C-alpha cells in the first residue's frame, strides 16, 4: 500500500506537468488548429530562465516572473513570425514549422545557457511528508497545487472574461467568431501567450524535482501531445485527465513492471484506448458528412 | 421485380430522428426522384442506401439481397453507384484519373504487377483511360482530361462525378442534386444525360431541387418531409397532392426542419 | 502542360538516374560520397513514407521503427542467428512488412492526429525493444554490423555504397512511379482526397491504406538495413522517434506526393547540417530558422512549389 501510494504521488507529480503541456497543446489547437510541437520548449524556458536568473542573483520570485515573461514573449513571437505568415498552409506544414521552431529554440537555449543539467533549490524546503507510509516532497505538493491553481484560473478566465469567451467562440467556429466581430488573430495570439505561460509555470515548478536542461522540451512535447490525444483533442478536461493518466501509468509501469519499459506501458494503454475510442476518452464521435 | 428496395428505414443522430419508416422500390431503367424540403432527409437516405450510414432499423435490398450491413465498397460490386451533393471529387487528381478510379472494380488488382508495370497492367491502363475519356465525352467534358480536378469549375465537377459513377457500370445510380448551380442550358444537358443513362437500363434515383426538371423526367416521385414519407406517385399525382403543397408552403412559412 | 503522363513518369526516374550517374563527376572526395550515400538512403525511406503519407494521405510518425527493424535485422541476424547479411536484409524487410500489416489493421482506422499519436507510440515501442533487449541488441550502446558480402565480394566503402544505394533508389523510384499510375496508386490518391467517394466506387479503403502502410514499412526497413551495413554499426538512435520526425520533415520539406521531393527533402536535412557545421554552436539555430522559412515561403514543399512557379498551377 505504501509503495502504491509512493508510485501514485510521483505519477501525479509528473502527470501534472504533462497535463499542463497537454493543456497548452489544446488551447493553441482550439484557437488555431495548429499542433504546436514547440510546446515542450515553453516548459524548458520556464525552468532554464529561472535557473540562470537565480544564478545571476535575481531573487527566485522575480526570476520566475521573468521566465514566464520570456516564455510568453517567445510564444507570441512564434505566432507572429512563424505561424501567422504561413496562414492557410496545410496542417502538416504548420506542424513542421513548429518542429523547426522547437529546433531553433533548443539551439538558442544551448547557446545562451548551456548544455548541462540544472536543478533549482526546492521552493518550500522541509522534510518529506509521510502519508500512509509513503513520503512526498513538499515541492511535489507545490507542483500539484500549482497545476490545480492554473487550471482553476484558466477556467475562471474562460468562463468569466470576455476574452475567454471570445477564445471559446473562436474554438467552436472561427468563421462565425470573426463574423460577430471577434479579432481572431488577436485571440490566436493570446492563446499562444497563455499556453506559453502555462508551460513555463509547469517548467518552473518541476525544475527542483526533475532537473532541467536545454533539451527537456522534446520528450515533454511528445508526452503532452500523447496525453492530449488520449483525452480527446480539443478537450481541456481530456488534456488534464490524459496528462495525469500518462504520468500515473509511467510511475506504476516503472514501479511494478519494468523501469526500462515505463514509456511502453503508457503508449500501449494509449493505443488500446484509441482502438476502442478512436476519438480519445472525452472526444466527440463525429458523423462523417457527405 | 424491384432492383433496389428500401424497407422501413429508420436512423437517428444524437437522439434526433432523421428518417423513420421510409420504404421505396426502384425498378430497372426507371427515373425515380426523391424530393422534399431542406432537412427532409434526402441525402441521409442516400447515405444509408450507399452504405455510409448504418440505419437503426429497416433494411436495404439490391437484387433481392439484403445488403444493409455490407461495407461500402461491396455495394459497388453489386451495381450501386452514386454522386455527392457537396462534391467528393478527387481534387488532386486529373479529370480523367477521377473517372479511372470509377473503373476500379473492373480492373485487375495485384500490387506486385502494378509495382513492376507489367505489360498487362500497361494495356489495362490504356483501356481504362480510353473508357474514361469516352465517359468524359458522354457528360460533355471533352478536352479537359488532363486538367487537375481542383481547378475545374463547379458545373464541370458535377458532371465529372456523374462520369466517375458511370465508370463503375452501375445498375442503380444515385444522383444527389445533379443540376445544382446549373443554368437553363446546362440543366437541359443534364436532363438529356439522365434520360440516356436510364435508357440503357440503369435505374436512376434522383435527389433534386429543380422541380421543373424533376417533374419532366421522373417516372415516379417520392416525397419526404422531416424524415417520413409524405406521398409517392407520378409527377401529376404529386403535383396535385394537397399534403405536398402544404409541405412546400410550410417550408416558406419557416417550418423548415433543421436536422439531417 | 500537355505532356502525356507516361513521359512524366519516366522523366522523374530518369532525372534521379541522371543525378546518381553525374554526381560522382563533381564530388572531390570520399566525404562527399558519404554524404550523397546517406542522402540516398534517407531518400529511400522518405520515398516509402511518401507512399503512405503523400499519396494515401495517412500520417505516420513511427517510420523510424521500421527503419530500425531493417537496421537491427542485418545486425542481429548474422551475429546471433548466423544468417548472412544478404539474407537478413530481405528477412528484415519481410518482418517490417509483417509488423506493419498486423499493427496497421487497427491503427489505420484512426484519423488525423489520432493516427499520428498511434503511429508515434508504435515507433517508440519498437525503439524501446532495441534499447532494452540488450542480450540481442547491445542495449543503448548498440552493436556492430558485419560487412555485407555478396558472392565473395565485400560491399564496403563510401564509393561502393554510393552506387548500391543510388541504384536502389532509382529502382525504388521506378517502382513507386509505376505504382502511382496503376489502379493501386489511383486508389491511394483517391482515398487521400475522399474516403466516402473511394468506397462508393468500389475501393476497399481499409485494404489500400494497409497496402500503402506495408509497402512504406518495407521501403523504410531496406533503407535502415543499408544504413547499418554502411556504417558497420547500429544504435537505438538509428530508430528513435526523432528519426521518425526527421523522415516526416524531409517528406514535407521536399513536397508530399512528390518522388523527386523525397530526394530533395532528404538532401536538405542531410547536406544542410554538414554545411551548417561552419556555424558551430549556432548550427541548430540556423537549421530551425531555415525549416521555418522554407515552410512559410514554399509551403507545399520545395519541389511542388518550384514546379508550380515554373509550370503554372499544375499538379
């Protein structure tokens, strides 16, 4: 039981980060139809900028804010200088552009920062908490709480603000949204900014636990995308559930079956789910209209 | 004996009934029209007949054989072909290649022979192409064979779909709004094409909004309203039927069913 | 452009043949032969990917896995089972085809991004076997591959492999062009544009998707075997998901649905990193920038975009 809990805690911690990446995928996808494979780089930027800013003597909270600002700036630039100029290109062309952006950002990070692994000190120092025989780091709780707060803020933003409602309208039908006077370019831009911020916060929170370097974004994008698809593309709730499920599967797979095959278990489950539910856990089954 | 037989078809989408208790029979060489206000379920019925949607109840018979659960591609082997209301042209292929795909079930398959372009494959390719060119000429599209379909105007694409469907040598041909977007001259041409097809013994099932065309060429007309059969009969019978008049006036009064 | 299809078909094959025949005259050193050989090998895999992605319109983010099966077949076969390389290569191709056949059935029912993630998962699962079954594969460090010996002749060195891979690419392109202009190829392209219309016309959509998938897996596997034999070694890096992404990037950059585009895309991502080494640490920055710029300005892919500009709006 203690072991089970232990795996569950670590699975949820990692899963929370996957969920944030998946949420980022979903936001951008809903607003623009683009699958952004540079999503993992926002997480990388969050961690790396914070690490290097604190090393330069900037106090942690300020460093974290700076990292979020940098990620948001990068997200907006990605939209303005790479996605918007390619407007009307096919989905696969846009995906390759985001892959190019991800290579570019990794290259920039390796030059501006370095290629080594870095860790941040835990934000909340202290002994691991004992729960049911399992121990959990205070930082892990912070990650989970942070992710929950982000989700809550996002939900409030979407349901309570005009901007959020405009984003939902754009996701539902871009053409109609434009007709009722929503500036969809601005909305897509905002979705890149919000996605980048969410990714960066995830990267900052998890940096003390999992280490960070210029290259962490690749795997995170892979897992986040898989999680988003598992949940059902375009469904924010699905993204969160998908992320947590992938994290838990990895942790249990590594713990009970084989650490070498921990990713295998996650992907086998994803494949099996898709065979039964071809639109993911929460995806809508569409009727083909001809 | 009827060629195509639709028996008590019912289907719903997300709890909304799109068709209920629809039955009809189509005989060889007959021009059979299905009409009704927007949302009456005409295209849905086509999709059920051609195997794209599985009905919740009822069955479809071709040559007296129950084909309700047949996969789509098997139905063409039994002589069913169709066109699409909203155009399902192969936009990246040339006009003649579009029609050549229609010959698919009459061509010898075998990936290895195709990979090595054996002489028999080359010969077959030439035959298929010749047949396709003939059909393009039949629908009045001579001389555009090697143009990419995506670059052709709407009217040409409508005919291209007819040629493509004919390439399969169907016994039953479903035409979904063949005259949509056509001017008077083009409509007259479509009229003539449909008559010729039927004269060859093919049963033509027609969904069409151009009432003048429908009344002129149809042997029988089946009227749907909100997924149910209203009446069926000759043009004369349908035209004078008070229920039909009400249904079409009702449409103007805004009682247009929005589903399906 | 009123050219009959037949001559266009032969034109593409002849163009690739001409490149293979003429390139040696302008290449000053073995290093160039090596780069050209790698280009041809990757082009072979991308050509296969193009059959399923460019023609049949089914995305695959897992072809690195099939590439790896070919590569490990010529490594594991001779070392652990005493199968000579010349026999291990077709066996590997058959195995890749079989796995594609078995996995393809359920996977190809998925559409769009769901298909992408399923193929991605498939590729990762295959790669994971290479990393973890160290008894056979040497684990993360990989293993060395015995030289290919054909009728007592050891196939080795960049110049020999240049010709082997170049001629194979020409044959592969010829086969692909034949296929594209056959009932099978027309079925692929029809499925890409409209599945309902294809089905209504008698095309067994599921079967042809599977055919394209299996063929492309065989192409990728042969390419993988070539790389392993040429390099004399193989590591899990040969087959990881970055390889899959690289193939897709090559296919899209060169132009989906273009046989010449497969070669151009492969050349772009093979030659460019070599050229960019002059930028040292800035290599990836420039590479990423170039990919973005090419995709913005030649969004249909390099070859179709240039062809459109020269010949007007034609296929």
